[in-house]
C-alpha cells in the first residue's frame, strides 16, 4: 500500500484500544493495523496547512506569512486570556475571535457554577469577617 499526503495530527477514535488514523485527502490509514509492520516515510515537499503552498514551515504547520496572518494562529488560540474580542478589539479577525474565544470560555464556565455545597471544605470561601485561612488556589 502506498499513501501520499500531508502529515497532520492523527485522528483518534475511542475504543479499546484507541484507534489512530492518518487521514489524507482521499484516503486514510488505520495506524493500529500497521504497528508491527515496517513503514517507509519519504519527504516530498513542505505544504502549508493554510495556503497549501510549498513553503518552509514556520510554526504549527503554517508558513511564516500564514502564521502571522490567519486568525487560527493568533496568540489567544493557545492563551485564551490574551483575547480582546470581548472588548470588540480584534487581533486578526474579530468575528472569528469572538466565535472561538467565546466558545473556549464557555467550555470552562461550567466549573464556575458548581454549587458551594459540592465543594470540599478547603475550597470554600470563608464567611465575611472570618479569621479562617483564605481559599486554596486550584492548580
Ligand atoms: Zn501558508
């Protein structure tokens, strides 16, 4: 069998064992089925994951131009606290940033609605005026 395509992060499927797939444009390879086989991988060319051009890869699979231009490579992707989309200030593409930075925040927010009674005693805030030690930080 011979496959040709861009190497990307493998897709996974829950199971026992977890299934790993190398997905190409028109085909895929179940990596679990070839774990005991000898594979030969040949480099053909670089290909930017955004523009698809044969350019040197700078970071995260993108050429230097795309890395500094496209919204999906903005600093706030890895560090959502850097997003200013909630202030209507765009880094690269305000609509994109609002859509994805807000969805990341909403993913985190359920942690904030845990009822106080469900928290262990060490994580509860002391009542106002209490001399108890302050709440421990979550790691
Ligand atoms: Zn590019």
